[in-house]
C-alpha cells in the first residue's frame, strides 16, 4: 500500500470533533469515475459479492441497493483503500496516530425511490468499540439537501447508544443490551434540534463519527443517488462482542474482546509501514 498524505485544516478537525460531522468539498473528485465503475459492477452482479441488499419494501417504488465488505473483491475499491488519501485524512480527523481500515459500504437509490434511511448511528451495528473512528462518505452524484443524509449535530457526544435498525422497514436489530434504547420515539424531536444536511456534488465528502445519529427523509429521489463510504478505526478502537445481531456479521476473528482488530484482515493503512 502506498497511500499519499494530505493536509486537513484545523477548522475541519475542530468541526468534526464538535459536531460529529464535517463536509469537505471536492475532496475525492478524482475518484468519482473509478468508484462509479466499481459500484456498477457490484450492482449488476450482486450475487457475486458479499451482503447485497435491496431495501425497498414489496410494492414500493424504485430501488435502494447497498452492499459491503467487498473492498478486496472489487479492484476500484481496493485501489481507493490502498492508494487514496483517505487513510491520512481519517488519521488527522480522528486525532489518531494510526488509521486501520474496517470495511467499505456502498449505496444507490434510483430515481423514483421514496424509501427513507431510518435514523440510526453506526457503532451499535459493529463488533468494535472505542471513541476514535470515522466514516468517509463520498457522494458520486449531485444530491440536493432534501434527499441527502441529515445529521444530528453533537449527538456523538451524548454517550447514549441506540439499537441498530434494518433499512428495509426500520425495525430494531435483536440485541439484548440494557444500555441501548430505541431511537424511533425520538425522531419527531429531531426537527427541533441542530440538524445538518448538505447539497452535494460528485466528489464532495462527508466525514462523520460512528456515534453521530443520521438518516434521510422519504422525499422522492429525482436522479440517481450513489455513494461510496469507508469506515476507519483509530488508536483506541478494539474488538467488542455485542449481545446479538451485528452488521457486518463478523465472527471467529481470532481476537478476544478488548484487543485490536487483526491486521491481516483489517490493515493499518496509515502511517505507511517502512516495508510497504
């Protein structure tokens, strides 16, 4: 791996730490065509790849496709992880000395789709725990603010975890964790809170914390909305066994709770090793 370094502004780092989300305009514009090509192959032959999912209910309009954990199967995804500035960017924004790659997640909503992405935050889906983490979400199409992701600013600092939810119907995952609560009863309150949503051009990039609450409305998609997201782990992120369903459903990783994720499966991409 030979990823390049990048310089992230102190203002961007401070915004991320304060709000749990920051937008970097045009950060990966030069990757848009390659990532579109990889995503198209992912969508055209979904059964060739891991975890393909269509989240439009029977009788619903359009298509809401997502898939993940294919970074080593799809060349354009592999190239992005190993050759883009994402690892350097993640390291700086997280205020971490290292950036360990977790997995990628891709999304596409076709014109006419009216399926909302339910409000959730990402950490409860995952078999990891800790505070230094980041998702780097690259828009691959123009997206107006009303159909883009909405974020609840500052929610990453609340300390409260909410049950992960199925994208198809918004139902909660089965997790026997008394520390978690359902987020559904709070959704009506969000309109009175500090929400952030951005009009996006291809290559615009949202960086957000695994704990930041986010979701979309059911406003109809007027033109295709595609995105490529990578998840990164910082210095304090460790393996954690959640009491129930997780996504990705990773098991038998060869590490005990409290240990770093195994580097042979989840490579440390930044800093660049001396023998790379």
